[in-house]
């Protein structure tokens, strides 16, 4: 039985290579219209080992206790308003990953830490928008889980518990935005606070300054401007935890950088 997909295997297969853990800036639905960004995401996925399944943690689903999304038919959640009709016609019919969901339950369930099922909850735009660019054939099973908290330390602990999935061929993806203050959309150019936070975050990651990153609201320049609310930075800590537990937190690199509509689109690979 394949632990990621639930598929019965007729013949033994070699153990999969350890998958990296990712934090990506996912963009809004108009990401698909950008001249550069979709190609960057596609090139990134092309350079990765092919995952057996993808476990997505998106800034756009906060629910406690931690919830597992759809595991059979996986619908999409068009969780945005006021966009042209074509963005609501996007489809991404990825297979579900029921066995992966069971593995997640086993890894995360503990006294005082319940895990709940929400079988009708589909992929929100923080999940499917980048997946459309990275795996356009929609042939890799996907499971989305919720952010049960915004506390960086608790999220790192969740990532550490999920780390064994990487050795089963599961790609763990935290999807947010490296800076996320929509006030930037109302002005031309890149705000100073976005540049400052992006540079600080890049340096802190390169230095493996976990303590500073965990306390980014106080340790970083312009932290409260870059993230008036922290849900878009929070998925980074799940990816960091999955890397830390595997001992490859030092194997990190920024795969995508630069800015989109004033916001830092820095995206990071661990391992």
C-alpha cells in the first residue's frame, strides 16, 4: 500500500528520495497573467523529484483544531471577490489522498491536540493557484490542512511532526506571501517596508537565525507593516519545522525573489 496515495502496489518499489519542504508566495488569481512568475514556479517544480503527494498548508485556511480537507473528490474554493469571471472558471481536478490524510492523523493526534475532518473543504486559491503552474496536469494527489494557530513555535512543532512524510515522497508546501499588506496595491512602486522586511528575512534564513524568525514581529524592521496580520508568513514555520526535524534546515535557498505589486514574492526551498 502506498502511504501517500492509498494505491495498492503489485511490486515493491524503491524508497522515494526525501522530498524538500517549500515555502512559496502564492499570489492572487491574476498570478496566471504575470509575464514571469508562472514560469518561475514551473521551473521550480521541474527541478524537484516528482512527489507522490502534496501536503498544502495555506494562509487562507485558519481553523482549529487542525482540520484535514477533502480526501476523495477535491473541489476548489474560490475565496476571493470582485475578479473577472475567468478566474472563477479555473479547474484543478487533483486526486484526493486518503492514505496521506490517515498518516497526518497518526502523526498529529495527541492528547489535547485533536485533528478534525472537513471532507467538503476544497483547495483554496493559496493552494490551487500555485499548483496550476507547478503541476498543471493535476495528476498528483493533494491534501490541504488548516492552520490551527498563528503562533510560530506551535507551527514549527507541527512541521516537525509532519517531517517523516518527506521520506515517503510527500512534498510539504507552506503557501503564503513573504510580505502581505494590501496597502501596497494602492501605490505605485515597491514600499520601503516591503524591501526592508524581504532583505531582513532573506538574511535571517541564510543565517539560520530561527529565534529571530520566530519573533519576526519584534526583531525585523517594518515587521508590523509587512504583516499587519501574520497568516501569510505563518506557513513558513511549518516548512521550517519539517526541515528542522530532518536536519536540513541549513540546506535552504531562495528559489524565487523580487516583488509583485509591491509585495515580496520570495519563495524558499529547504532540503
